[in-house]
C-alpha cells in the first residue's frame, strides 16, 4: 500500500471529502427505492415512470420556498408509495427529526409494521438504518412509546395517532407527514385540532420545515384535506387528447359504458374528449399520461406566498392498475343498490372528490310517502327479521324490521314494553317478542335472527345479563360510538364482568344510511316500507321520533364537522334509535349485502329456508355472529 501512487491517494481523499450530490425525491426513489414483496401489486425496484403523475407530487417537496405539500387524490394511486419515498429520502439524503401521524395509534403501528419496516429491509440504502428508540435513560426495554420512536443517523422518526395529544405536543420536528387526515379525530377538548398540534412542532424549523398532508376527501364542506387543498395552488394533472391535443382533467362524467342501443356494455367502456367529443380508448391512456403535466389553477396559492402546493382532481381514471370498465361496473353496482355508503365510497375513494350531501331534513311528507297497506303480518318479499331495542328507565322500546333483496326494509312491529328494566318482567316480555313466530303470506314463519340491545344508560348490567346467554341466538349488546369515521360496527369487546360481547356502532353512519333510504322516492333497493295500520305501533308518536334529529354542520376545534343533533320540535328519538339498531343487526349478520341477496335467491329456488342456511353456529362462543357461507 505504501507503493501506491500519490495521485491515487489524493483522488481517494478528494472523493471522501466531496459531498454527494443532493438528489430530488423522484431521482432518489428511482435510484435507491425498492418495493417489498407482498406490500404492493408490483414489487421490486421503484420506477417513477410507471405512475408518471407521482413525479410532480414527490418533487414538489424540493421546490424552493415550499413548506407544505397537500395531496387530495383517490385511493390506490400510489399515495402510500409517495409517502414512503419522501420518508426514505429524508432518512437517507437529508436526515431530520420526522413525525408520522395516522388517525389512531393502532393504524400508525400497523403502517410501521406492514409498510415502513418492509420498505427499509427491501431497499439496500435504507437497510439497518432504523433502530428502535429507548426511554431516554439508556434502557433498552421496549415499551409502546419506544416502539413508536425509531432513530437513524442524523435524526429520528416519531409516530403518533391523531387521538394522542401527548404524541403531538412534544419534541421539535422538521418533517411532518400526516396520512388519512379526513379520519383524524377532532374533539371539542382543550387540545385542539391534531393537524395544528403536529404543525406547531415545526416552529423551530420555520426556515426549512416540510409538512405533508395526505388523504382522500370526506364530506363536502367538512373535509380537512379539501380545506387544505383550497389553501394551496390547486394543481391538476392535465393530459392531452390523442385526437385534438387539448389538455384536460379526466372527469367521470365523460366516461361512457353504454352501447349505441343505450344498453350497458362494460366491454365498450371508453372516454369522450371534453373538447372535440371524439372517442378515446383505454389503451390510449398510457400515451396521455406520459405527456401529462401538473398545472396550478391558483398560482402562489390562496395567500400568494407559494408555500403551500396542493394536488387534486386525480381520480382512478388515471390509475395504471385500474380499468375504466371496472370503475363503470363499481359505479353501476352502487347506483343500482341505491346505497349511500357505496356511492360515497366511490366518490371519495375512486374519484378523489368530496361527497356532496343534500338537504338532511326528514319531513312528514317524506315519511308518509313510505307508508302502504300490508296484505299480511309479514309481506311475502321479507326474507329475514332483525330487531333493535332501546332501553329507557321505565320501559323497553322494540322494533322488528323485515328485510328483503337489495336491503329493502319493512317495519313489522313497534312495541313499547312498559316496566322497570331493573326487574325481570319486562325482559321476559322482550324474550317473547324475540322468540315468537311471525307468519308470512306465503306460509313461512320467521323469527328474529339478530337483535341489538342498547347497553348505554342506567341498566347496563341488566342488558349484559340478558344478552350474554343469548349470544348464540345473535342477541347482542351494543353501544353508540362517537367517531363518525369509524367502521360501521366494531369488533366485539368483552371487558365487562359478564364477559358479554359488546359491539360499538358508528351511529352517525347508520343515521346517514337511514336518512338516505327515507329520501328514496320509488320502491326498490334500499327503500323503507311502513304500514298504514297504526295498530302495529307506527303511530304519530313513532314518526315524530324520525323527525327528532337533523344533520347540522358545526365548527369544532377550528374545523367544520357534520353531526346529527336533536331538534327543538321533537324530543323523543327512540324510534330513530331502534331502527338504527335493527339496521346494525343486519350489518353484523351480513356486512356484504350481496351475501343476503344470494341466500334469498337460493331460498326462493327451494334451497332450504333462510333460517336453515344461516343458522347460528352452536359451539362458537367468541366468534363472529354473522353468516358463514
């Protein structure tokens, strides 16, 4: 080694002292990023050209003067991969304190385990760089806190849920990445908006901070990502028509999935240019994307500073992995089912657009439109019964609801069982309702196959005592949840002395669902029927309960939210609650409505009664009470 020429020593020394060139995010990703197998439809080396629209989004973080990047785009377009590229870039190229925020602690832990760790193992330049943190006293003992704190050379990665004020209000941070911000929990407490809390952490790095907000939108006017998108320069990805060359945003209203006869033919799905009106085939999408570019609609952003860049109007029509015909089929399925939640999911997740709610007032006219004369105690189209039970201090209120194909519903009976829920008599009356046979016009005898009993109030132990031994008959204890963005029904918990399964309902979700059914003007999927006969319990007092609440937009912690609030004119809302609980029972029984339709068809074709096909398992104490197909 001593004989090595001096110029080689000088060259090596100069190379060691020369800083490596600073890359922009897309260049770094193309050179160093690998997608772990099993985490994406396409594993292996990252190629920005595979989804060319990601380049402009990623590289915006490197633009001079930009401190906030906003992505309001549809799902399954590479949002997660963009975030991972940004995260890996700062760990490798520009080490800094980083905070990653997800809606809850559980979701951020799952993201760390399922996406971050595999990405860092798969990419050689990142492998081994993340090390679990310690408790600050040199201890190596892992805890919930240390698992969510990882160190790398030159910085650290802290992870928090939006529902953890402590996780959002400590340590200085230079880079903040917030995902699914429209699912962040906003309360009226003293902590305030979780996005503001996270952004306050960057105050020490005001000259070079980077803040990233990512989400598909929620309800129009109450969407956080929509608000932030409006603050920015509102960039849209314009692609040229292969015929006339006019640059345009791909919009759902220009998709055609019908043939010349006006019949649906998904194989013929195509796009119509908004300018020249000529037909564009999906195979031409690739050339359009390659020539596309992001164009700001409000240069400089709302405040004119250029600090906030925002990207939107990027729907699944741009996706390299989703066919236009698939989107057309999904849209038609949601439209035909007249299912508000399916339609909302399509608009939010597939189109990347906020969902516009219409007038949320339930009127007498709307209710009366749904009343008709039944020809039997249970109409022939009813295939199963569920029940909802509301517990008051001096009575139980119960509704038995019939369900048919397309989640069409019939009010069968509404009862007010008077008595002290602290005594046994009223519960015996409820047992008689839940076990009686309800005859149909075509000779069947139906029983309630699933019932939800409200456990919130002064008689929680009595509810557990009643439901626990009847779980195999799907008599279930429930309570209402406060998070309007939670799953419709949670997994059951048994943290009570009875060991009783307790389900938490997203009552906001079910109220929206019930309201949308009431707004339907014609019979068919989703439609609600009530009998004219008031002897069944559907009297003036019952329907006034449906007029007891209204969906109102309200500002909480600096953000607009939508909640159902009681009206002054109608104070009793037990009928509203009972219908929600009976609907939740149907959801617990079969979250996928298509399962019910298939079973209904089999039963009608002579494949055995519905009850025989869906009999609750007898030896499954802690399993799901839903249908096993």
